[in-house]
C-alpha cells in the first residue's frame, strides 16, 4: 500500500511538472448578445455567458450581435457585430501570475480592448497587415475593414504597432487620441 501511495504521489507531481504551462482556465465570454458562435476542434458551439475561451478558438459574432471576452489577466475585449477573431495564444506563467501573453487575430470586424492590470507580458491584436501590442495598461480599438485596410485607435495610453505590409516591417507607436489608418502598403497617423 505504501508503494502504491508513493507511486501515486510521485505520478501526480510529475504530471503537474510536465504539463504545459500555457493555460487559460479563467478566460471566458460574458455579455453574449445575439448570435455568437465558437469553432473549437472542428465543432461549432453556441456561446453563452460564462463560456470558457481556449487557445485555438475561433469566435464569430452575427449581425447585430456582440460579446465581451474577459481574459486571465482581467483584460477585456468587446467583440463587435459581424466580427471574426482567432484566439491564437493565451499564456499565464504558473509561477508568476503577473506574466501573461494574449494574442488575438482579427480577421474581420472590430475589437475594442482594455488592458487593465498588465505588469509583465503583452496583449496583442493582429490583423492581416498589423500587430498592435500593449505591454502596459492601455485602451485601444482595432478594426479590420477588409483584407487591405485596418484602423487602430488608442483611447488611453499607447500601443506599439508593427506594420508587416512593408519590407522590412515598420514599427510605430500610436498614442492616446491618435488613430493609425492602414490601406494596402500605405499608412498614416491622424488625430
């Protein structure tokens, strides 16, 4: 019996040490309004308040529909009507809960994000040609107008933006009150 207990004890702790440290058990959808769907592992699921979000999920909002995603670091993103996003990465260091990384791919539509308590790590929203990164508290809006056009507006603080439509990629900072408009291979910051 002691040998079985010892084996079980070692197995449990060995399993915990070898499990991936990327997890997002606290990320979820709230304020789900209208037709909101999550594609996970090839299956279509209807979203509801409290629906757990996982890495790899594709979230689609229908006409006149929306949802808010709350992430493990208390950041939140409002997903607008007729939007399509991919949850590309949800990471929280189990040894340092202040260190998180979220990467959201915006294929279509609009996502408004408020990063509140980010101490270490980053919150990222990517479109086909841009990557907006908040590495501290910030509030910003990203719209994917079409495959060639996007807009990033900062409401609070600043975000760093990488423009991948240039070769090599160009980095810029968009500060509070500014918008970056990207159309094809051209971009401009407006107030």
